């Protein structure tokens, strides 16, 4: 389902407010991802937790993982509640002071990953790799120009 965009002159597009367009992109992208995760009764913080614990098995304490995830949070999340929820549903357990994904948690993570992959395919439809990289680099430069961290998370 390829969407056709109306064409505008370079001058017209260059005068557009980046705040509006980046904000609208954020709302659409994050809204779609959150909707896909909700099918598994997950939030983004659940998703981040599952991926970090799966990506570095045996290396995350509650405090370290909460500190790592805090910069991504725009909802004022209590990460202990997220960790407790994943433990209560049997998706994660604590081995001493370390968070560990269970088989049930890995299965749920993989289902959510497949849902997110379909969402990402839709988002990237009609956008070549070079265009995508150029867009990210423009946003990274703007962030850095305004005193933010333009490095990859």
C-alpha cells in the first residue's frame, strides 16, 4: 500500500516547521508501536526491558536497567512496577540481583518483535536506506546543535 505524497517546491518544504513534522512523526510512529505492543498487553518500557534483558543475559540488576532505560521514558514510568509486572506474569525472574528472561518471556518478546517488524515495514515503505539514514542524520545534527546527545542510544 504505497501512499502518494503531494509534491511541493523545495522552498516551500524548507520553510516548514521541523517541530511540527518531527512531533507528528513521533506521535504516529510511537502510537503504532504502542498499539502493536498493547496486543501483547505490553508497554514500551516492558518492551525495552525484555530486549535489554534478552540482549545481555545475566547482566542487568533492577537499578542498572532502570538507569539505562530512564532516558527513553516520556511517561514517568516506575520501572520497578514494570519489572514486577513481568515477573508476576512469569516472563522474567530474578536470579539473585539479576533480571533473567524466562522461556515464556522470550516467546512473548518474539511475538512482540514480529508485530513491531510489520509496523516498521509499513513505516519504511517507499523510503530507501539512503533516505532513511539522511533523515536520521539531519535529526541527530539538530539534536546536537541544540545541546542534546546526537549519538545512537
